[in-house]
C-alpha cells in the first residue's frame, strides 16, 4: 500500500472520529432532545437549564421501558411554574424534573422503568408521572389527588 493511500485512510478515520465526537456532543441522549424539556415561554431553556444527569437517567429509563416517553413539562421559569400551579420550590425550576404523559397501557412500564433507572421521587397523577432528582426533598413516592399509586 502506498504512503498516499495510508494518509487518505488515516485522514478518513480522523474525520470519522471528529464527526462522531461532534454527533455525541450535539446529541448526547439516545431518546431525547433538549428541546423536549423547554419551558414553552423560553425556547432553548431545556438545553440551558436542564440537568444532563437527569436527562441521562431518564434516557436510561426510556430504554428499560421500551415505550416512548412524552414530556409534558420539563424546565419551568418561576413565572410559568406559578401559572401552572407548581409549588414554589419546584424541581422543575431547577432543571431536575419532568412530567411524563401516561396511559393505562404505559403507566406500569414507565413507573417500573423510572424506579429501575434509579429515580426515587415519583408523583402519580391520572395522566402523568412526575419524576425528579431533587435530593433536597424526601425520596418518596406520592400521588396527586385521586390518582392510583403503583408500587414498582
């Protein structure tokens, strides 16, 4: 093999490595995009304010569940949080929480996967599961008024 061919091969490998690194930097998650976590009043806020650790753990749970996760709410500004009735110290305002839409068919799979992925703070409502990584709060499972709790 000529020296020129070897250089072309090495250059091709270098370009491939750079493109792979750029791809991983631009798309660090398998199942989610930062934009899914945006506050509706602040485009780009998911990337600016959401915890990468949180989304990576959620990504792991999504893989375990084997069903899509629809994010109803991710990051919230303090103003938007008040508008939607969120608590004053909401983990959403810290980029540490999400509300995931559920159906009767997906509820158990999603809840179980969240727990298996390491989430210990889960709040059950009739149409969503709240999940967060706020370690300053009790690590517990609760339900919103009238919602059934599934212990996983």
